C-alpha cells in the first residue's frame, strides 16, 4: 500500500466526516493527489461491494458511512492494497532465513532470488549477511553446488533464531501479508490454530493479547513446519520432567493432537504458548512462597527508594506474580521476547528503570537467572502505573476507554498516563481489540493504539506517550471538543459544577450549548500544573565542615520544621529509620534520601537539599556528598520529583555541577532545569 493511501485510510477511520479542505490541511495533500488516492481506495471498495467515499462537489464535504468505514478498516487491517514489487533488505533476510528453516529441499540461489524478487547477485549479498548473523549464533549456513543452501547447528539455537525472525517479520507493517503471499502459510491451518488458542484461554483461564492471538498461530504453524522438515531433535538446557507433568503443559499439548509430532516437540510448542501469556492469568506455575517473598522484598525496596507508601501491596504483589509466571518460562528457556517500548521507556524514565534494575536481585536469586532488559521494562511499567494510579472521582465530563494490543503492562501504563492527563474524563478501563465492542456504547471517546472499526470518536495514540505525544493528543482532544458545542458545554459545566445547583445543571448546560452554537470561534484554554516540586532558595543548604551524620541531618531538617512541613515526631522517626536503613535510602551515588512515612507527621510535601562541601560518613559507613531530606506526600505527589532528582544525580555532569555550585542560584539552575516533561505538559 502506498504511504499516501495508507495515511488517508487511517485519517478517515479516525474522522467519520470531513471535508476536502480539512484533509488537505491534516494529511497534506493537494486536490489532485487527494482525488487520485480516493479513486484508488474506491476501486477496492467497489470490488468488495462496499459503499465508496463520496465528495460533495458543492461544498467539498466528504461522507464516510458504516459500510465504507468497515471496508477501510479491512483494507488497513489486512493490507489488501499492499504492493510486493519491492521488499526491503531487512525483510528479505528474515524471509530467506525462514525459508531455509522450513524446507528440506535445500533451495538453489535462483530459487531464493525468485522468492524475494531480486537478482541472483542481490540474493547472494543477502545470504552473505545471513551467514555472518548465523555464525555469531554458532549456526552454520551450508552451500554445495549439488545440494544448494541449508542451515545446521544445535536445534535449540536454530529454533530460537527462527522464532525471532518470524516475530520480526510479523512486527513489520503487513508482515503477515508477505508471509501469506509468498506461500509460507496455509490460512486454513492458521484459522484452526487461532480457534484452538481461544479455546485454551477459556480452559486455562489465561488471557492473550490481540497481538498474540494474531501472531502465535503463525509462529506455531511455522514451527510445526520446521519440526516436520527437520530430523533434528531439540534438547532443553535442564530437565523437563516436572514441567511436562503440569496440567497446563498437558492441556496445551492436546492442541496439537493432529500434528503427528513427537511428545518433546509438542512440549516445545506448549511452552511457546505459556511463555507468550503476557496478560493476567491464574496459572499455578512458579507460585512458590519463595518467589512471593522475593517479589515482596523487591516491592519494599522500590517503596523505600521512592519514599512512597504503596497502597494495596498485596494486590500489586499478585499482579507482578501473574506477570512473572510466564516470564520465568521465557527467562529459563531463553525464549525470545520483543518489547517494542524498551528503549523508549528507558529514555523517558531512566530513573525508574534504574531503580527497578537495582531492586530485582531478590527475584533473580530466587529464579536463579538474570532478568533481561525487556522483561525489566515490563516490570517497571507495572510498578509505575501502580504508583501513579489515583482515586476515581465521582463526577466527570466525559467517559472513555483505552484499546491496546500490547498487553497488561503497556495498556495499564497508557491508561494511567491518560487518566493523569485528563482528570475530567472517566476511563472505563483498558481493553483488547477483541473485547472493546462490549463497552463501546458507554463512552464518548476511545483512545486506541490501532485503527478500529467503530462509530465512536477515536484518537490513535502511541502505546508509550512521551512528551511530544502527550502534547499532540491533548491538542487533538481540545480541538475536537471545541468543534462540538455539546461537548464543550459539558466540559465547561464540569469545571463550574461546584457553583451550579444540581436541579439547574441541565438548564445551564443547554444555555451554554446555545451560546457556543452562536459563538463558534470562542476558544477555551485550561491551565495545567506541573507535578514537579518547585525548588526555591530556601530549599538549598550548604555545609562546609565535616560533622557527624546526625548533626548533618539536624541541619537539613531544621528548615522543614520552621516551615511547618513536619512535626518533631516525624524528625525523630526519620533518625531512627535512617540509622537502620540508610543503605536503602539512596537517590544516586553519594546521594542519600532520609525520610519516614507521611503518617509519622507530615503536614505538607517538602524537600531540603544539603550539599556537603566535605563528605559526611553515613550510618552504612559510605560517604554522602548530597543529602535530600524528604517530607513525602500521602498521595505520592513527590514521586515525579524524586525521579527527576534521581535522573539528575545519575548524570555525572549534572551531579558535579550541583556539588560544586558556588551558591544557591547556581544549584537551582541545575535542579530546576527542564527534564523530559510530565503528563500535564
């Protein structure tokens, strides 16, 4: 599919009515190219017996009815207008690798070149790159003039790479279409595998994401082809006996009753399903008391480092355990996992990632394995969403839901981010694409990571909202509301509800609607407050001499007492806890965070930052260059500020500038410098 056609289809799925002028403005097309794109789409819609996109020649309005929208959704979902005239080099290499793994014919160079529609010379260059990739994995690419090309090596390693390449293709745009049109797949077999997976969800009380329901049948089908065409048997790195006897493994193996595979291969396929389960499950796997205790310790460590008092820790413990059970399969079997948000999350929340990375060693010790970066980010997302979740308000201007294909960790973080951005919108929850229709009629808006077939106003969002994405979606919401008199009136009456008698609410709303209908150009603006604490001169202290840590703390605590932020009881409690747990109360190298609980005597959130010209020895015998005394908020309002400070202190350049600051003004310039933005920006 040409990009301009794809962009246009996506635009029409988001906007159920529009005009030529609006499309030219939003999608940046001139009238001639716009008409050409619409003609291309309409030709397909006619073939599918769908209503076409209509343009009113008098006023330029564009009409998208129900039948048209369903056709557009099908085009985008299934890549029906995709062109296979060119396959990118990275895609070619993955397709060639998959081909070599599922055939016993040892294809010749010309066969492989024909498959990916390139010359023999280009295919040869692709195969040289593949050979280098394979050699790094201790796998060989063999070639003889008589027998052609083949792959050899340890079957466990070949399968691992094979799965990675399949997932890489499926993650690319229209990857499924490439596999199907090049003859890799049998759609009937894929359909039956998909239905069996859905049945397994019910039998085992597990839930797979939309992505997994789409991708797992392809992975399983191609693995079965590999198993049938290869005589090699796989061998796990540890004994499977206990695992094979579990009810879950036995139930899943029955999915493949007609595959004519041996028992070991069926176990391997069952493990692929179990290790893919990224949503909440009730599997009785890896549910030992030791693991529960390790997770509890990790939660306590995060709680201490962020100076929070996490609510419902038992519920959070359960959520993490539900995530970890399938994750342990992946970790111990070295099964590949793709978390497309890994680098984005680490870049946006480096402090949170660093804290989680330092806090998971009890879990790693328990499972006797290191947790990968991708798995760590999923854990960080679960905990971050938990920290930022807030009590629901009883009244809202609008209702919305979130649709996300990426699983619980991602969808919950997205949901909590949107809740934090739009306090006047009641979010009903995060749903899979397969299930949102059940709640569609209850909401005003839908926030989705993928295009949907729905008449409701839909905002397409990225799974991970960085600062630019948050600003973009906020502007889109404001723009939509300001073009709808009823919604604009609902928003205004929401903000004025405290000043309107309940019996007059509808009357005031109707009057505002009438007013806005007469004043279409009226714009409304809302101010937002940053969640970062505003540091001023009185929050920064300098200490020139070397003194005992208790005296240093007393010096730093004094301003908090004088500002009425804490009680003497809080001060005393802080000394007791810090003396006992100073090794866990750190914001960075040589930076300590003495604090107690809000219930110990905090009147309001406050900070006192003590910069030590000479290092002070702490109770854990290490030395402090900076001491940040915290009066934490009951509602975790201090967490964004702690993450901001942690990020600063982890940057060597920023840390050195703060420590060497000549005065409070110099220190404040570094501490208050803008970092990454927050959901309100």
